[in-house]
C-alpha cells in the first residue's frame, strides 16, 4: 500500500527541512515546495492527501493560494 503524501509549502528552506526531518520516521511521503508554482506542479503530479502551507508566505497572496489547488 502506498503511503499518504503530505505537501509542505514554505518559502523558507529551513522550515521545509524541519518538516521533512520531523516526519521521516512516520508512514508518510513528504513532498516540499518553495513556491506556489512548485506546489501547483506537485498537486498535478501527485495524489496529495494533506497540504500544509505557510500562511504568510511572501510570494503568495490569498488569491494566488486559492489558485494553487
């Protein structure tokens, strides 16, 4: 059975690394994206079960975030 995929979106690479390390022993496939564009590509490519995003990402406003999905 394939693991659930969790997508983390944040413009700070350290935050994405922390999420990856935090969940490395859990039964999830962690996918990270540094921008809305990367997140959009991941959503089209992978069956994402959970999406966690930085609410205050500098490059994404609320209307752009809604277009990600």
